């Protein structure tokens, strides 16, 4: 997820192989708010007979 914060716990360098051990941390304040899912809206493709549902997402900024 975007804005996720990590702390480096360890690292290993084996020539051309680099391994980094990370731990997810809790930020002191939330950086992102969850986005509510409002509902489904139809979308049309090339054929007027074909209608697929898509998600309509509302952002509360």
C-alpha cells in the first residue's frame, strides 16, 4: 500500500544478491484514509449490448 512505512531490521550482501529484512511500522499519524466503496455503475464497451459493472469510488478529502 502507498505510504506504508518500514524499518530496516537487517541486510545481507552476497555478491550480486542483496537481501533486506524489513518490519512494517505504525506511523505517528495516519497518512492515508481508507476509501469507501459507494456502489457499482455500468460501463459500455465497443458493443452497445455489452455492459459491465465498475466500482464508483468517492474520495473524502
